[in-house]
């Protein structure tokens, strides 16, 4: 990935607060076909998000680069002496692996995700 690589969150989820915990709940995530021919099956799980993951997920409603995410985190939180870059990397890698975060190809928005 380069500095211009953009990420976006998969559509079809809402965030619910349940007993003080934030959960990512699927509402309409089924039968998604991406422009590259990839088929994404419906997502049936619930994902618990910590405060930083919730913030990052919300940031990715619109496409963002890693550096834009880093700037947003540093603006929102006191990150002095903290390795937030590795936290953001972990969030992105886990999200990509679980098909909740997508890498945008060629800077184009894919309205199906």
C-alpha cells in the first residue's frame, strides 16, 4: 500500500450501544457484487468495537488514506507516546481480512460496498 491508498468501510451496518459496549450490527449486507466480480456473502455476525475502532469505522464512511486516519486520531485523542500507527494498521488489517474494510482501487469509489 502506498500513501495514496484509500480505505472505505463496507455499507449495511449500524452501530448499537448495548450495555455500554459498541456493537457493529449488520442490517443489509447481503448479495454484494463488487465491480471486479467479487461476490461478498451476507454478513451475519455482530462485531464488538472498542472506542478507537468505532472512531475509525465512522471515519471510513468516506474514503480515507492511512495518513488521514492517523491525523484524525491524533486530532481526536491525546496520542502522546502511544503507537497509534500499529493500532490503525491492526484495525485495517482485521477489517480487510473480515471483508468489513475495503481498499479502493485507482481512487474510484465503488458504490456497491
